[in-house]
C-alpha cells in the first residue's frame, strides 16, 4: 500500500469515527481497529498463534452391537455406514441433485412482488423566502411475472448437463463405496498377516533359544567353542528384533484398520479368521471376461462418460446463449398518493402484458470465448474418459495376473516350508548327536523362519489379490 492510500484510508476511518461519536456510539480506537487487520495474526512469522477457542472434531463412536471376534463382513458393513468418505460422496451427490433442480427451475415462471413506500415534502422558494408546500406519501405495491417462451435449447442443454453431472456424482459415490471396501479388506488381511508373523516369530525365537541352550550345554561338555554360543546369541537377538518389529507393524495396521472402518484408532478390535480359501482355479475366469465386466461395472468409467456428456451439454448451452430468446412479461400494480397539506388523496392502477424478444448483439466476444472454453472442456473430459478406460483395462490385467501368481505362490511356499522344516529337524538332531555343527543348524532355522514367512505372505497375499481384482472389475465378488 502506498502513502496516498494510507492517508486516504485514515481519513475514511476518521470520518467514520466522527459519525459514530455523533451518534453516541463508542469509537475510541475504532479507526485503528478497523485498519489494523494484523491484530488477527501473529506479530512475527516465527511465532505460534494462540487462540482462546479450541476447535475439536467429533470423536468416532465405538463399534456397537458386534460380537468379538469381528468378521470381515461386519467390518465392511460398519465401514460403509460410518467411514467419512462414504458420507462425503453421498453429500456430493445430493448437491448435484440440487443442481439439477436449479437447472429445472428455468422452465418455471418467475413471480416477484414489490412494495415501495416513499415520503417527500415540497418547498417553494420565492423572493420573500421559503414557502412550505405539501407533504406527499406514496405507496406502490406491484407484482410481476416473467416466463421464457423460447431460448434455442439453452435451458434443455443446461438441464441435460446437470442430469449427467448427477449421474457422475452417483457413480462416484459407488466407486467411493468400493474404495472403502477395498481399503478395509486389504488392511484386514495385512493385519492378519502381521499377527501370524508374530506367532511365527515367537516359534522361531523358541527354536533359536533351544539352539542356544544346546550350544551352552555342548560348550560346558567341551564339545563346542565360545564362537558357537556367540553365533546362537546373535541369531537370538536378531529374532527378538524381528519379533519386536512385527509387533510394532501389527499395532500400526490395527490402527489403520480402525481408521478405515471409521473407529477410533485405539478401539479394541479382535478379528475373526478369513473364510476358507476355495480350491485353486475356482474363482478365476478368462481375463477377457473380466475386462468385459469391468467396462460395464466400473463406476468411475461410467462417471467419466457422464462427465464427458455433461461437458458437451454445457458447450451446447453456451452456444445457445448467443441466440435470441423470447419471453413473456406480465405486471400489475397500484399507487396510493396522500397529500397532507391539501387533504387530498388519490390512487391509480396500472398493468401491462408483453412479449419481449431479446437479441444479443455484442458482448465483447464473451459468448464466443465461452463457447470455445466449453468446447475445450468437452474435449478434455473426453480425453479423461479415454484415459480412465485404458487405466481400467490395465487395473484388471495386472490384478488378474497378481491373483494367478499369488495362487501359484501358495503351493510353492507350502512346499518350501515342508522342506525347510525337515532340514531344520535333521540339522537339530545331528547337532544334538554331536555329528553336526552349529552354523548348519542356525542356517536351517533361519531358512525355516523365512519359509514360514513366505507361507503367511502368500496366503494373505492371495486374499488381498482377490479383493484387488474385485475392485478392478467393479464388483464385490469374483467368480
């Protein structure tokens, strides 16, 4: 702000304070309070802003009416009713429904009422001074009606665009529901995997502790060196660290699941195991069938098509703004006059009906640029629709082969665990018999632990891949 504007602002504040003082209102320091808006922020950028009012969001309620442990179906149902994302998408759809009503209002006539009350006094100046005249009071109520008869499709195009936008909002709500389901399912399986990892870590820790006890016993008997003990202690410390990390990861995932469901992160949550995995190959059809299903079922693809059509309708409406429009107008009113000095009063009535032809002649090329802008947006929405269509196909393709890989990985991981378990038993027996060495035993135990983790990840990964395929297709169940 330059010095001239500062002086001008101070003068305006001075006159405002003077008016308030003349009206008997307190005005001490008012001018400075009006101009000094920095009072609402901190004095320096490095200072914390302090407020006397604390705004706290509402706390999510605990999950009511559910037995423990909670199944995935119960979690999903609760999330669909309580996750803020579903409510947000629903309110957006309601707003678009109201927008459709606003667009339809153009087909109705407009009715306006006006009441005007004026009071004036007439004074006559003459050479002998001021001569008082009459005081007049005028009351003028009126009512007017207007209706557009023809507008070259501007109203219909606007209403059509609003209808497509409502369809897009409803489909976006469907996709938001599917996204909530996917998030709950994925986090549910991740948490189950983390808890199974804890169990596997405890089993590994027990085996390593047994090996350490055996190493100490053999060292006391003179059959092992202190190096064997140190190696066993190292593996024991590593196993404890991995177990602690698994416990921390499970705690994080439990909070993430509560958040996805719409519960406080510290809510108590005991999970029921997932349903039994069906036999291999029973939940998968040909990938082409899934691609065809996704083109029909994916709500975001339908929403993109609706948005493209809405943008084209907006372009048509913008083009219609440059054409003439025909409307009907009807007005009626009455005026009451009262002259106090002459004790004279009168009234008059008026009314009119007409048809108006509005022809836009020149608006600084506003309509031309509006049409170009709307057409460009329509092209943008069509390109966005095509992009979404390609992404839908890629999602289905990748999810299909992820599920195929996960199914094959289960059998391989289980075979690996059986072999690793047998190898660990042999190495442990050889070490106890004094014919084996500790490094071989520790390696066999580490291999078994890794194989156990592979089984957990493969089994839970299959469930997660199935839910991802469901989401990619736009359904809740894959067959």
